[in-house]
């Protein structure tokens, strides 16, 4: 973000440009309640007024109670956006159920999203779509790191030919902090302008591996806990769900030895696992599906070790520098019990979302979040804190 960015100048310029391009054309925008799509909706509403149709697409991969909350917030003062609900829960669930590969899931979500939006646009007789693509979306998609659901023309997809509408992207040159400045200047409430990012595919990209109804229900409950207990601890914070299945891996013995030495602990107090599921990461600016490694360290008395997170991050650096196939390192927060699933808590500090560092959170809050998740989710065996930076991980898991 450059210091010379002026949100008022940007708003005036883009409002005039939207009005010039759209003229009297009826236009549709998919508004999720996030800062990007809401900023685009408000900009466009300023420019063309009642010719804008705002739709909220319920994909089933939203937070608990989110569709109702967002619709009320967007359609009420001060925004008063003309919102309509599109219920597509079954279509999205059917499209993603059974898919395991992260990119397959993202592409299937994108195709379903645009087909649903195409139907809504035809129903409303709209030939233009406004969407909240920002600079990071384009960079990550063009760089083959991960497919963002809202990137089309930049990767050779003709939206007119495939879906029947033209796409305009008023904020595609902005990074997230600039979008927030614009949102505040537009008078968008802080509940939206300061809202933490939520991925376009929703909770689908926080279900590592195959999508199942059990994992989705667990993810919704765990997300609620994390967002309540860890409120405002970082720029972005959430939960991800993974199958509790590990596999033999020669690196685990080496990491066990290295971790025990680092913390001056007996090797018998250290447990290292490589999960069967893999997670999306970045190596040499390219996407890589890497190993997810869990680390569980106890004290001599059998209690969980709770080291300084700064010290734990030093161990993380040593491990990730040595073992380049690892894209996630997760540190255990509780004694493990029987259960089919694991939950990973992710909290990061970032300026532009192109790089990120794990946040330093006190053990009391992490422990409270872990305890609440175990209470609400009996199918969860253990809860971990993701201590991996971006790169080599991405911020989202998939």
C-alpha cells in the first residue's frame, strides 16, 4: 500500500467510471457481507441506484446464523442495499461432497458459484456483474498458488461466453488495507469495514481433505468458538478441521529428536505425527501440497508443555528450514482423546495477505478455545495451534 493512496479520490473516480461503463444497464452483485463485496456494492449503488440488484448466495458453507445476520445488516440503514437471498445450499453441497483435492474443490465451488449467479442474473435480466476481486486474489491465482473463486478473465475465462454477463471489478487494483480505507470513507459500518477476511468458498477451504456433513457441522461449531474466544487477537483467526489419521513418515523421528533437544526434554515426552491429509502451501512462489505435522510435547510430570510462543516459533523455523515438504506445523493444546477429527486454530498477523506470521496469543485464551471446542464437538480428538508462517503455508488451509 502506497502512502499517497487517497480513498476519496478513488471513490470519486470509480463511481464516475462505473456510471460511465454501466449507464442504464441493470447490474447484479453478489454481496457476502465481507468488506470487498460490500464496498463494491455500495460504490455501484452510488453510481447506478435502483439498477443494481444485490444477491446473497447461501452456499451452506457460511458461519452459523450468518445468512440471516448479513442480510439484515446490508439491507438496513445506513447501507439500505436492495438485497435478495439465493438459496443454493444443496447445489454447493452436492458439487463439493466427496472431493478431496484442494484445487478440485476450489474450481468446483467457482463453477457452481458462477452457474448460480448466472441463473440469478438471467432471472433479473442483468448483463453485467460487479464483483469484489482485489489485488491478492489475482496475484495468487495468476501465480498458480491457489484458485480464487472470483478470478476469471485474468486466467482466460470469458464470462460473457461462459456465463452470459460482463464482469467489472472496481477494486481489483487495491490491497486489503486500501479497501478498508475506501469502505470507511463510504460510511460502511465498522462491523463490515473492519471485519476479518472470510474466503469466497467459505468454510469449504477450512475442511482439509474430503468434504463431509460431519466435518462441516464440526467446522461451524469450532469457528463460532474461535471467533468468540479469540476476538481481535489477530488480523485473521479461524478453525480448520482435519481427519485424525496419521501415516508413517521418516521425518517424524528426526523432528522428535530435534524438538526434545530444543526444549531439553526426554524424547519419550515428545510425540510427532504426519497426518494423511495434506494442506496447500507455497514453495518458490508456486502451490505445493505439503505435509501436515503435529507436535505434542509433555513435561516430566505428564502435563502439556506450554513454552513461550516466540521460542516455539524458533523451533518452527528450524524444522521448516530443514524439512521443505512440510507446509503446516501444528502444536497440541490439549490431552488427546478418541475422536475422528482434529481442529487446528489459525491466527495470523499480516499487512497485505501475501505474507503472514502466526500471532502470539497467551496460553489462557488458547486453552479456553481448545476446551470450548472439545466441549461443543465430541467428535474432535484434539485441538492444535497452527504455528506456520506464510510462506511456506497459505493463510487458509486449502
